[in-house]
């Protein structure tokens, strides 16, 4: 029997959440569409997978049997798909590198040039990810290696080498009362609304809302964005403030906002990250070595 892996992923998410609304939000689909997909899977299998009530979605015995086995099945398929895509990229002599925003700052062109010197005939294709995907394609297997900001969701499942450590700044609308300050203490702004990534980004969102420096106070979220340009516009329009690496003052300067050093907050770190499955891949190793050659002072 053939079953679309998408239906299995939907099923696993509903089983984990026990609630259609939360599962739909996590999957970025509407609740009616998700309900339709679950019913389609039940029809294909000829069994009832959930009992539905006001309390949520409870697994039936057949549903529990599938829930016990489906994650391993999906993981196996993901591994096979990633291996197939990686082999295709190697055959084409292309290294796919995921990145966020400014990647490794000014060192990025030097890293690519060093890699090409080590691997004549190869080329690097850079794939930018939005803030809603801070793993930069590593988690989806769409890239071979990535230049990321730490921390990112699922980080423990990858090899990581820190390349750059830089201070964080607070980003304010130009008319903000603290905009004229030379330096701002985080405690002065931590209770203001923040322009933030989506909650699904977990540790990434926590880092960029200063969760570790809040003494347990939850952040106020003014609005949620996915791209740097949207983030800058939201701050300029007074929807909230933000935190940014110091390099953003060079890459993302624009009218209507100001960057100020912020005291009492941990720095931002740029790293090169790659999946354990690529340990035997000499091309990925050459890219990592190129990063370390151009940024030898990383951790």
C-alpha cells in the first residue's frame, strides 16, 4: 500500500500535540485542511486513528500502533532522500551552503575563494534561509553545510564550530528616548515590546529576545517577522525594538533606526555547522577547513 509521507507527517504531529489547532499551527496549515488529511489517511488505511472530543484527539489502538512506528519510518525516508540529494550535488560538483542574513560577515567571500582554491572545478551555491528557519536548511537536508547564528533548533544533532563572536546591540526607532545614549543597559529595555522571530524557532527566538538576561520575565512581543527587511521596517515604524549582532550596523544600516551597544548581555556567535552524516565527505571537510583558515580565532 502506498501512503504519502506528508500524510504520515501530519498524523505524527497531531499524535504529538493531541490537538488539531496546535498541530495545524505547527504545520502552517488550516485546521479544516489538516482534518481532511487525517481523514484521508484513515480512509487509505481502513482504520480509525483518533477519537475526537472536546478534550482533543486521542489515539485509538491502531493509531497508537502507527504512532509507535511512523517516526522511524519517516526518519529512514528522510535519510534516504538526503543521501540521494547529496550524491546528486557531488555529481554536479556543487556545494550547497545555507546561511542566514550576512552569513560570516565580510569573511564570506574569502571563505568561498579558499574553498574553490582547495577544490578546483567546484562551485558554491549559497542558499539564504528566513529567520523562521534558523537551521538554514540543515534540518531539511537541502544544504551540505551552513553558516549559522547560534543557538538554533536541533543544534545538538549537528557538528558546530564557532567562527566569530561579536557583541549584540539593541536596535531602536530613531525617536526612542534612549536613542541618543552611547550605551544602553538591557534592563532598561527588556520590558519593551520586541520584534521577534516566530515562537516555533525556540532557542533562536529566546536568544534574540534576551531570554537568558530577563530574570525569568517573559518577553513582550510587538510583532513577528521572518526577514531582516521586515524586521527593520517594524522597528522603524515603532512596533517594537530588537537585538542584533554588532555587524548589523554595517550590513543593515537604514534611516529611522539606531543601533546602540547594550550592556549585560551575552554576545552573538557565527558558526559553521554540518550533519554527522557528512563526516566522511571530503568536500564538506574542505569547506569547514576553509572557514577555519579564514577565521582562525574562532572557538
